[in-house]
């Protein structure tokens, strides 16, 4: 999962080989019983962040409850 795929290609080309959307990765982490979490690495800095399985579950659940935004052209 890359928030900025172009930055990944510029900075870490030889070390990265996956291109999966963040929503898919969170869903996988939330539903896979063998997954403890996700290690997210910045494409531009030497920074890492762990998203636990329970946090992934919460994020997936809250995304499903989000109200769809109204389109500016659909006023009803």
C-alpha cells in the first residue's frame, strides 16, 4: 500500500514490489486471523507505524458506517 506511489518509485524502487490500495490492506488485516497488524513504512522518510489488527477492524467498521457525501449537483 502506498500513499504516494511516485515517491516510492523515486526513493525505494529496489525494495518495494507491491501496489495494493490501503482499504484492501486494512480489510485483509481485519479479517485474517493470523494477522497481528500492518507495518506501514514511509516512502519519503525512515519512519514506520504499526496498525494493529484491532485498529484495522475499527477503521474498516467505521468506513462502512460513513454516510455517503452528497454531490454538489444532486441537491435533493
